[in-house]
C-alpha cells in the first residue's frame, strides 16, 4: 500500500509542479510522476533536516518542502529530457 500512496502523491506533486512552472513542459506523464515522487522524498529529507517532525493533523510545512523540491526536480528533469530528445532528433 505504501507504493500506491507514493505513486499517487508523486503524480499530484508532479502535476502541481508542472502547473506552477511557466511555459510548456515536454516530459511524459510517467516521468513527471517519478520526478514528483523524488520531490516528495527530497522534501521529507529537507523537512527532517530543518527539524520538522511528524505532527498530528496536516503538516503544511513538510508539504511545502515537498512541493518546492518537486518544482525544482520537475524543472531540471524537463530540461534534461529536452536536451536528450534534442540530441536524438539531431541524429535522425
């Protein structure tokens, strides 16, 4: 059940990150989901480093760290994806 939640949270974070980033992102949905999952993991680690432990109820601070990490990872991932696709189109 943990993997299912990780995929759902990654999907939602990835979509929100794509909506926040200006311009069009060309990454496929599966890669956006993976970047969102990585953003959740990195955001949790950063939150722990800042001393934000699990709290009862909704932990908005941890979610904010996750979203910021997802935005950064989706932006970098899209640039890398486009660089890779661009290289493949030049060879063809």
